[in-house]
């Protein structure tokens, strides 16, 4: 019984922390991330919290990243849209692929 109570306490804390950290992220994004990771890691609230936190940070980074010096805007926008379509609910993947594509593009220009 004590272990169940401790797990429930950790779970409630993780959800509260997620919500507090995501105040600037649309509710539907946060809610969907919570659903995804609750399904993938039903017995591991700490893993869920860590992954949700990473996804929220990547979402914020992508929202701020509107262009890249040295990359034509149309190229940047196309790359960004491609990864957004391919991984619509995986912001860390979108960000990693966009970073890699931008780096590759810039290396090719040197």
C-alpha cells in the first residue's frame, strides 16, 4: 500500500510539473504528449516526465527558430515543414533532423 501511495504521489507530481513547465505550450500539445507517453510508459512516471519535458523544450525551440543565417528562407521552411509532416507529434525528432539538415546545407556551401 505504501509503494502504491508513493507511486501515485510521484505520478501526480510529474503531471503537475509538466503542466507548470508547459504554460507557454498549447494545451492540446501538452495533453497529447501526456497521452502518448502514458501509453508507452504506463508504469514509469519518471520516464514519462523526462520525455515530456524534452518534447516541450523541443517544441519551444522550434517555435522560436524561424530562420537560419546562411539558409534561404524557402529552403528552411521546406525542411521544417517536411519534418513536421513526417513526425507531427515528435518535436525532439523534428528539431534533431532540422538541425542536421541545416548543418549539412551550411557545410555544402563552404
